[in-house]
C-alpha cells in the first residue's frame, strides 16, 4: 500500500493570498502521477477532514508537464486570525504525507 | 516597440531582500532597459497594512535602493518599485519615499520621482458598494459597510496603467503603492509596445527574482527579455541557470491556479505555453495568452477587532508528558472555569487556546494513540478578548492555574518553567485582512493619485 510520501518526490504547502492555501504534490514520475493524481483519497473530503475545508471550495489542478497536481482550498479562518497557528501554511503539507492511497 | 526585445532587470524577489551589485551590473551590461521590483505582499500578514509599517528594517531597504538608484542612474534607465513599504498603503509609500530622497541626497542624484497612491477613502468605497460595483471573491460574501469601517487602511491593488503613465511622463523612479507584482514588472515592456501575453507571463515568472532558477538559493535576480513571439528568462547569477521545469514550476508559486492569473484588466492564460531550453542558462517561453477583461481592482483592507495576551511555559515533567492531551483538555477547562468565576460575564466573548509546541501546536490536531511522548513541550497560552485590558485581565486570572496546574491531584503543586516576569505579555491587536473583494472601475486611474517630486527642479512639483 502506497502512502503519498512514497510516490512523491516533493510535497509543499503555502498560503495563496490571505484566504486560500495551496498544496503542491510533485509525483516521482509520470507513472505515479497518472496513477495517483486524481486518487479519491486526495479528494475534497480529505481536506474537509484534516483542515475543515468546505468541499465545494477545494480545487484540483493537474499539471501533467510537471507530473504534479496543485490542490487549493479556502481557509476556514483567514490568515492571521484569532486561532492562527501557521501564518504561511508552510507546515500544513506534513499531514498529507502519510495519507494512504489504496 | 524598441528594436529587439525589451529587457527588464528584476534585482531581487522583494526590495530589501538583498540586491547584489554584481548581478545588477551584469543585467545592465546585457542591455536592461529598466529595473523593476516589488517591495512587499500580503504574505506576512495584515499588520503591515493596518499599521502602515514595513516588515523590513530601514537599513536593508536603504541598502538595496542605494545599489539600484546608483546603477539605474548610471545607465540612464528607470527604476520601478511596487507595493512600497510592504503593504503599499499611503504611509508605506511615504516611508519608502523618504528613504529614496535620503539616498538621492547621498548619491547626488536628482531624479524625477512619481509616487502612485492607491489607498481608498471609506466614504468613497461605500458609494461604490451602494452602486453595486464591489463584488466578493470566494470564500467571502457581499461587502457590508460595517466591514469597511472595521478596516484601518484599505488599498485598491493597481495594475500596470499608472506605472505606464508615470514612465511615459518621464519618471526616473516610480514608487507605487500596492500593485500586483506582475504589473510592476510588465509595465515598462507594455509601455514600449511589447505583446501583452509574453509581458505578463515574463513578469509572473520573474516576480521572485532568481527563484525561477534551478538553484533557488544561488543569486537574487533575474533578467527577462520580451520579444514579439515570447520571452526569455535567465538568472542574474552566472553560476545559476534556468530550466524549463524551474521556470514553468514558478507558475505554481503562491498561486491557487497554475494556469490562470487574474490581473486588473485581464487574465493571463498559460495553458498553452511552451517552455524550451535556449542555451545553458536561458529558457525561452512562447504561447502565453492575455485575455482582456473589464477592469477590476482587488481591495485589500486590514483592521483589528480583537486583542490578545500571551504567556509561555516549558514542561519536562514526564508524568504530564505521558498524558499530555489529557493535560491540555483538563487545563483548558480549568482556565475557562477560572475566568467565569473570577471575571464572569464581563469577560465577554473571550477565547483561550493552549498550543503545545513540541507536540501538535502547528496544526492542533491530535497525534494518533501510541505516539511516543516528547521530551519537553512549550505551552503557549493565548487569550483573545474585545479589549486589550480584558485580554490582560483574563491572562492574569489564569496565571496561577497555567503555571501550577497538576495532572495528579493529591501531590504537591508543580511549577512549570516560565522565563519572564511579569509572565503575561500584551501582544496587541489581532490584525486581519477583512476584504477579499474586487471593485469595478471605468478608468484604471480612477482610484489612483499620482504625486511628482522633481529633484531636477530642486523641489517638489
């Protein structure tokens, strides 16, 4: 059974303006990109479960030329709010690494 | 259009980050027609717009400006700076203007300086709102006038047009308020008649200077050359190189959609762009498309509605750490109870959070059962209330419980490690971005004010 970190060479997260966060999943090659970039385990429900995201505001953008998929979602609390823990969202990708792609 | 491509030297990802003299000289030796850089973004949070201050220290901005103003003047090319002073509000622009005037005096330069202001009056925005000219962007809803009132400062993010007008009028230095990074870098090429698709795409690729190169840590700047059929990009550091992957990957950066970039007067569409290695260090890009759209400017507004007081302790007690989630929950409940009993309803709609650094502070999620205890945690206490005084009172009420809360009730009270006295720190307002809306304008200059300082005439014009 593959976990995300086993099939990606790089995973990162970053704020995309104060109201959105974006995750970049760079797969380790075209084969794993094709096999996993649209995997249901990486769907809107995952971002709802982990980050409370509204599933209707989770967007997937595959970029085949880079063997990557960009996944963006609206933040539940805008950057810098009362409950802010990660202003740049730069650590949020870590929770994706062990997601199982069965 | 000039003969041949139009070359824009982007010295650094952001003014104050560290322009390098040798790189700037190299770019000018390659025939740069203008130097352009942004000086900020929303990235570092809302405080910089709300307070009108820069994230950078004055010295680092002055150092970069000294290099750029001297080399630009020597070469006789314009220097274009956008999002001045981090947030690009009027105060941020003025802070940058004062540094520019100081550097000009020290270098004996007499430039014509155009200042582009884009901060907005609340009353005017309410009129636009009433006229239905302000639209929300997801995830926010329709704009309430009360939200406009909650903002300390509001800017309308500029496009390229105010820069084009200032450059056409003969500015040697343009200092703009808040602007899209791309508009700052594209403006000179657009003025000279470069095709819009390549001009905007090149600007997006070079917005972070040398970050579009293979080695992101090597060098600071990039040179973009925009021609009729596309553009080329090379890093200013001779020991670095661009590759088709490093360049195309930059479209991903801090952007929710990797193919479309919405700008004030249109959309850059790079879906059909082709990236090819031209020589060892240079990538050539074709197929970028600009699609004009009705002119809109994004509004950014920052303000504070709540206040925080913080405290910090360190815990190495192995009994606590073996039951750290239980400890968190029990302490949090006890702190709430303490506030209710000692302050009561006067505490208002307060909020307390405990963030366990060394365990789960960055996300707040609960580690899976069986996760080994940490050697130590730092616990950050954050009280939020409607006034600084109340946040401070809540922290003081919680103080003895926060420093001595036991996990085992029948033993002597523990004391956790705290480093400061007094232990509670008033952190100040919680600054937030309150707007995510666009405003429709008939004229790109409608919300922009241009002020000239012509040092060649010896005084402000």
